[in-house]
């Protein structure tokens, strides 16, 4: 290991240990793990102490970050049940099927007048990169017991699935931009390999892995520790095979997670497993740790250098992306549901941008998108602002909204937010296994 790599490793380890030592104390404050790690990334990156220098060897960094997203996609998808999407008057389904495409379109349209140097497909790509949400950045907003279960469940399921749903949009827009590596294969080739073939790979590995694990447990062939390892192995098999055939490893792991979870639930032994022996626990913890470390890399590589070149257009777009681009589509998606304005505002505000947007941003850097300098600046500032604002406001707005709900449910007959909904433990996690 070179001297520079040794100091980089020491710095990352020191930051991780330092946060871990104060994690319980910080958990009761508005300061989240993404905030801390992003700030340390800026501090030890090229614009700070220049201890973390990743410019000469980005391969290991991309591997770490892609592994984090792959694991979280797999574990999010494997815990989805059909009834979770039907719950709460199809609230999650409306946010995903109506709200997500509208957010992508709104993000592209608002970029048009602010960044005239970009092309049509670059506008669309920017919208797709910044559309997925990450509940871990404002965990209290989707986990506070003061927030009605209907809203918690809607935010949980949405954040667990929208990064996977945004992937096809991202890949197709990337392939449509001349000069990128993806464009060499063309939109048709990307569609068949990245969407169709990767889906088939993911479903095959996911179902096979889940079926094998179920039958191994039924015969008492597998220990609890190695059962956890199977989830990791299946996720990375799906990812590796899909990338090996020039497909999308992320789509493969996402679809693999669905199939793996379905296969486990189809077998009685898996369904009867104790709650403290969930097969995905290890994968969630590993993915959460890698995801948290990814924010340190984000701060050092993307956000830090951008802070020296801010302008009003970038800041304005970031603010609009976190407000208009999210809130208006949410309001339109929830028309006719009977949700009150405070709920629309709460759900609309808590759409933080996180790990998926970081990975997508790094992928377009790797793919040499022509407008990457400007795109990278806009993406970095938007994510950075989201980490700060959503993290700081989660506690306050959860309590404020909870107070409104407590009063409304006693005075408003038939309040839709008070609708009874059975919260299933097997719904997408919101960062419960991720460092906060």
C-alpha cells in the first residue's frame, strides 16, 4: 500500500470510528450520519486537508459505492409485498407510478431555462438522476410514531422502490446522449441488455437463490450465520453476471431482490423464521455501512470541488429541485385521495436525494457525458443541500406534523390520514439498518 493510500485509509477509518463512538448521542439530534460523513469528506478532500486523494485510482471507490447501492436495491426489493403497495389507498403506488415520472419531467423542464448550454437529453438525464429519494437522509420523517402509519408506510415503500424504477429512465437517457459509452450500443441495445436481459438474470438468480435457501433451511443444512451470507452471494452473483453480459447490475439486483423475497415467502420455513433471524440483516448492515462511507467520498470528490464554483443558477435549481420538482408532482399524484394540505406538504418535502443520486452522478462522470462539468456541479449541490436541509428538518417537521395530526384526528370525522393500515415488518426498510 502506498503512503497516500495508507493515509487515506487511516482518515476514513478514523472518521468512521469517531462517528461510531458518538452515534447514540447524535441519534437524538438533527445531525445525521450522511451530514457528518459528507462534511468530513469535504474537510479531508482536495479542497480541504487533501488527505483523501482519489483522482489516481477511482476503481476501488466506484466498486465500494456500486456495491452499496446494489445491496440496498436487493434488500429493499426482497422485502416488498403486494399488499404493501396496495396499502393506504394505493398511496405508495401513486407516488411511484405518477409522482416519479412527473418529477423526472419537472426536473428536466426547470433545467431548460437555467442551463441553456445543456442538450435535451442532458436535461432529461439530470431529471432522472435527481428523482430517486433516500429516506435514510431524513429517517425521523418516515419513522416517527407521531406521523400516521399511512404516511410512514407510503414514504417507506416509495423510497425503497423509486431508485430501481428510475434506473431504466437513467440508462435510456444516457444512451441517447452522443459521445457517451452507452450511446455506442444505441438505445435499442441498452434497452435489451440493460432492461430485458438484466431483468431475466436478476429474476433467475433471485428465485433460484431463494428456493435453494428455503429448501436448505427446511432440511436444517444451513446455519443462521451462513444463511445471511447467501443473501450477499445471490445479490453479487446477479450483479456480476448482468455486468458480465454488458447489462445493468443494478436492475439485476433490484429484480433479483423481488424474486428472492418471493421465493422465501413461498416456503413455510422462511415465513416462520424468527424476527431476529431475518436473512437480509447482514446485507442491510453491510450495504448501510458502505452507503454511509459513500457520502464521505461524495463530499471529497463531488461536493468539495463544486463549493469553489457556485453560482446563482446552480443554487436556484437545487432549491427548486427539492421543492417544486418534488412537491408539485406529489400533489398531482395524490389528487383525489382525500389527503389534507399538511400531509401533501409533508410528503412533498420529505423526498431527500441520497445514495442513488450519488451513484448515478458518479456513473455519468465515468461515462464521459459531454456536459458533465455542469451536470456534476448541479447534482452535487442538490444532494449536498438535501443532506443538510432534510437532515436538519426531519425532527422538527415530524413533531409539527404530528401535532397537526393529533388535533385533526379528534376533530375531523373520516380523516383519511387516520385510516387503519397494517404495517408489515416486511416492507422496504428506511435506513433502520443503515447508520443514521
